[in-house]
């Protein structure tokens, strides 16, 4: 195996789903800027995600619109503009 090809900052990271506050502790090398305590009481670097398997409609079976960046409104505006032509 090659030496020195793996990241040096590989550690446990607390991933928090912003839509439903689900927490996952996963080993990762992702860059983080904040730390916090998990439900197990230990402190971990935190990385926030918009959607995860705990909130994605494919995994949950619940269909809902999760639009934090205004994508739906932009799409509808494009559709209305295209129909007007």
C-alpha cells in the first residue's frame, strides 16, 4: 500500500440534519468550524447538512417539499415564462 496518501484529519464527526435535527456520528475528513456535544455526551466537530436519510422522502416514505434556497419559486417562474412565449 502507498504511504502518506490518507488524510491526517480523519476523525469522528457529528453530522446534524438541519430539517429535522437528526444526528449521525460518522468518521470523516470533512472540514468543520464548530464543535458541539452529541446525545452520548461527547464533544465532536459538527457538520450541518440540508438533507439526510432521516429526512429524505425516498427513505422516509413521506413526500414533502424542502426548499431552503427558493428553487421551487425559480422553477415556477421559468415555467410561466416559457408558457408565455
